[in-house]
C-alpha cells in the first residue's frame, strides 16, 4: 500500500521558518497575541485580499 502524507508541514514552511520564528517570538515576548499589532495587520491584509472594508480574526 502506498502511503501518501496528508500534509508535510516542514516542507511547506521550510523556507519561511526563520521569518515565522522571529514573528512568533515577537508576539510571545510582547504578550499581545490578542488585539496586538500583528493581529491588526493580519485583519487589514485579509480585508484587502477579500476586497471588503473589515475582517476580524477569531480563534
């Protein structure tokens, strides 16, 4: 039987690891994982991508 992985996260994120770790560390150090600047930036980028006025990040 051929095993096909559902998702290869290390391969998918390999090129982004350094940037992701830096961002994660910044959020952890600031404690602003709720309503912090990264969340606000994410919401603005999602709204722009979707062509809407507002987007709200939720868990």
